[in-house]
C-alpha cells in the first residue's frame, strides 16, 4: 500500500502535512490481508 | 454495479479521534485507533484444499464440517454491505472448491462488496477466466512460490506450478489484465525475484510479494524457509527500486528499518482496519493469527460480525494506542512499529518487543532468550505457542511437532489418506477421508 | 493541478463513500484507491458537490470561510487527480 500525499507543493503559508484535509493510499494489500 | 448507498453514520459511533473533531489527525493515528468497519477483510471460505503447501498459514487441507452454509455466507455478505466494507479478500484453503463459490462471488458484487480472491488456479479454466474478465468488481490473485517448477513444487506440491501457469495463461487469453501474481518470499525464491517479475509481465499480471510468517504450517517450516538476514536487505533494495509497480500487502514494513520507509502504512492493521473471518465463522484479528489468543468472536453469535468488529474485547484492546514497549528507545520504531504481531507470537516473542526478523538484530537476541528457556525446561510445554486449529491433510505418520521448534523433515508427494498412526491425534471430523467429502461439484458455469 | 472551484463537480459513480467519526473514507472501485476526508466539513462539501453549480458554492454552503478556500481547493484537487471526483458535464449550452 502506498500513502500518497498528492496535494500541490506547499506555499509558505500552507498547512503542515498533518493538516491536509484529504490523504490517499492504495489499498491493494494491507497487512493482515494475504 | 451501482454506487453504494451513501449511508448515514453507523448507529454505533465509536468516539476515538484524538483532539478536536475539526482538526485532521495523522493518517496513522486514524488507522491505529481502528475504524467503525474494516476497510477490507480476509474471508477464508473453506479449509478444504487440493494442495498441502508446507507453509500454509491456515493449515488447510480438510473441510471442516461446521463451515458456514451458503445462507450463512450470504448473511455475512449482507452485514458487510450494511457496514460498507469495501471489499473482501476471499481465500481458504482453496475457495473455488466450494460448490457455491461463484454464487457467493456474484452475491457479494451484487451487494456492493468487491471481491478479490486468492487461488492456486485449480479451477481457473477458460470459462472461469472469461467470467472473471467480464467483471469489474472481482479481482483474482494466483499463488506461486517459485519461478521454476523445482522451487515452487518443493513448497506447494507436484503439479502446482503447472496449475498456476495454466490459470495465468487462461486469464491472459481471456483478456484479464492486471490480475495478481502473489508470491510468499522464502530463502529459496528470493534469488528468483527478477524472474517472478518476468512471469508477471508475460501474463500481463501485477506482481505481489508478501512476507512469510511462522503461522499455521509455516511454524513447522519457518526455520528452513525464512529469509536470511542478507536476503532481507536484498529484498528491501529490490522493493525500493520497484516502487508501486509491485504490491506487498504492506507486509514488509519491518524492513523499513533498513532506511527509508517502504510505501505503505507501516503498521499492523489487525483488529484495527482488517481482520479474518474463518470458514466456521470465527473472527480472528488477522489471517496469520489463527489462535485462540486472537479470536474475537464468531459471526453466528448474537449481533453477528458487526458486533464482533465493533465491541469485542480483543479488538478493543488492539485499538489502544501502541506505546512501543521494548522497542520504544529504538530510533527505527517509527518506521517499523515493532513489526508483525503474528511473527512475534508464533516465535514465542513478546508482542511489545522486536520482530523475530528485526533488521537491527534485536529479534535474534530475543529469540536466543526464548531458545534458552526451552532448553532449560525440556519437560515443560513448548515455549512457543501453537495453534490448535489444524485442518491439514492426514500424513502417516503424523508430522512431528517438536517443542522449541527446529527443522522438521518435510517430504513432498502424494500423501496416502490412511488412518492415523498409533499415538497420533484421533480423527476429529467426518471429512478425514477426503476434503471434498460430501461435495457435489457442479459443472463449471 | 490547479483546481477550478467555479466548475461543477460530482463524485464518480464508481466511488463508495463511507462516513467515519473523523470524516469519511472514499474507495474507488476502478482504481482501488482509498481517500480519507479528514473532517466533517470536507465531507459535507464532497457529498454536496452534485447539488451545487460550482465547488465554490458547495464549500461556502458547507460553511468554509473564504480564507480557507485554498485549502479546500487543494483537497478537491487531490480527489480530482485520483478521479474520485470529476467535472459534471452540463447539458446547458456553453460558450
């Protein structure tokens, strides 16, 4: 699985990475799913 | 398939988000504390299997007479639909040997639950492949553990390589692009890693590499199959080089401690975002942890699966914040999160300590201590936990299960289904004679 | 990607949206990607996109302050890039 932060490059006044309103991952695979 | 209904918030709202609700949390925090429904889960449909892979995580082979009926399976699917579980990863045993397999797959997709199923390919003829190629909501994963017949069949049995390749050819011929070729990495097949990629490319498939765990029959063959330390590094480098082209089931996050984190959430999702429903309806935290310590409940109980997922004591416990335990002081804890719970458990290690394959070497130290304990008390029960859930085909004589582990001689070949040797376990099920006893396979659609 | 707040948007029909206490999960059955909407406001915006003539209108109706529109535009851009949401084709004639 990949955690993708696909927002644009942050500008100087942009939110810190953990303030993103949307985050994405690919979920083929997630530990515990063989 | 129509858009899944946009449901109101589930009746049981588990308030567990840290901080004010308007402030977005870290993704890992959200996962760590669990979700109201699994994102996806593994559902083993049957313990029956035509193969006897030596590392089978579910010790499959013989059907269990208590397996969920077709109607009970549909009731589970109804629950999953209601909970808006996005997809199920169907496996087993070999799920396609269930006579109602296609009926259940169709029922799931008709009820807004995607299906990805794992198979050794035995029933994937041209008709099955065409059926799969026609559906957007069904994905298939072919298991193969060697790029050559020799390496593969040593683990999965004679004929299994040919079965898998034939299935892949059928899928490719039917125009199904992007099905998965799934490999469990062992010390014998890591040297073949580039060849696996070539095989996947040849059939238009996507390669998936997953980690071997000492679970099920894997506990007996762990010592001879698990990667050597230098192979772990090799694997890590290869995964890093191939990025998202190759899937991993997020199962190699323990290797993140080699350096940069591998793609993925890098944490154990057991009981938090995933779980297992087994063929008799038992709900476990994870398919690699089929053991009473990780049994959360049963779907046949009052409240069904939803109640187990949302209120079981085990899952509530697993959803408590992870403080790191013995790994807290290690600089790599943030990327490896202490590794795989099942790997630790079945090698006798404490869950709040290092993974047995900790790339910093802390696992080896911990294992040595477990070994010493076993050696100093030879009359006591094994220091290493073992699951009592075993549906393996009968061998004659019974495979030795030495306390403390150690290499177990493994012979591959057709095993006669003879009565248990004296001193072995008494037959427990009606299905001892054949895993397909009582089955009436209908002609392939 | 520059997200156009003044166009009409909608959630892709292949997306399943599931509210969660923290916001919501979106799963795209075509791409098999999973998106996390990390607060209730962005959830309200996304859910209401097809009811509004523009994303800007959806944001304002959901209570997004003007000053925070860029942050929400970035969020919607993420969803557009992964095809969770797509532009709505209007049947009105358009220059």
